[in-house]
C-alpha cells in the first residue's frame, strides 16, 4: 500500500515537472515569436511608413545619417496609411524636384529654399500639391516684378541638427536669397540615425513625438493655447540650431532666416 502511494506521488511529481517544462517552453517560444513580429513590423511596416526604403540611402556624412536617393521615380502607395498612390520623383542631386536645378541662380530670379522634413517634402502628396509648389504658384503672378523659384529641400525625418548640416552642405550651394525653415516639435532633438540601420530608435522617436498631439487633441480638446512646456534641453537645442542656420544665411548673403514651427 505504501509503495503504491509513493509511486502515485512520484508519477504526480513527474507530471508536474513535465507541465512546468512545457509552460516554460511555450513561454519562451511566445516571447521569441513576439520579438520576431515586432522586428518585422518595424522593418517592413512601421518604418517604411515614415521612411520609404526605395527613397533614401545612407549618407557618407555622419551628421546627416541618410539622404534622399538620387534619380528616383516611383509610385508611393503608403504601406500603412491608406492613401491614394502618388508619384515621387527625386532628381540627381537628391531633391524632390522633377528635374535637376542649376546651382547658378538666373539673374532675374529670386530663389527661396524650403528646408524641412516630411511636411516640406510632401509625403503622400503629388509634387503639385506640396507647399513648395503652391508657394511658387502664389508668388509668380502676372504682376510679379521677377521670377520666384521655390526649391524643395525637405527630407522626411530630419531633425533640426540634420537640417542645419543639410543647409550647410547642400542648401547654400544653390545661392538662395532667403531660407525658410519648417519644423515640428519632434524635430527638436540631437538624437538621430539612419532609418535603414536603426528602425527601433526612429520608431521610438515617432512615438515620443505623439505626446504633443495627445496633449492638444485629447487632453485639451484641440486647444492650441494649452501645450506642454519645452524642456530646458529642447530650448537649448532650438536656440543653438536656429542661431547656426541664421549665421549660415548671413554668411552666404541671404536674408535673415525665416522659420515656421508647427505641432
């Protein structure tokens, strides 16, 4: 009788060990599968939504990390956001323009450089719907005393730090008469990397940038007068980068930097 009871206890203990091992294995497999799914989402779904891989390349300049891929002519269908397909052309110098633009400015032209990120670039918009095109149309009326050129220097995802370097290395080579900087609150950071190399960091940055939209649209019912205060670090970056860009404008005989900040 004692042997029978002991045998039953041993069998019960053995079953318990098997059950525990099975649960541990299932848990480990589940964790691995979740990590794989997150990696797939970041690389092929979430990141391309902000940085189409066929439109960017890694840059030799570490202060830029990446640039627009030259000589691109593709149809962008938007991997996550359901938007109508749009044609994206990037010229030989890596700008969203239909053709190459001479760096030497025509004598009768007033050249405006728009420096920004995805909004300036015109993601999910046709070129004739971008801010650059609309501004150029508005300025060039029959009464205009000169020809206005508006060049699109927008690169999706660029921070203020990258924009300053881009202005230094490329924008000013086109001899603009005035530079207009467009940026949003999430651009005020010195942390950046190539979306082709570090999708997790870029995804995290986009999630962080949603704090302002959440604050305005949900917590304050769309009241733009109530926004979270910028941190001292953000203000320091903002002042430093704006000052640097304004100095670049002056050094290249352009007008004082104009800038527009939006959520």
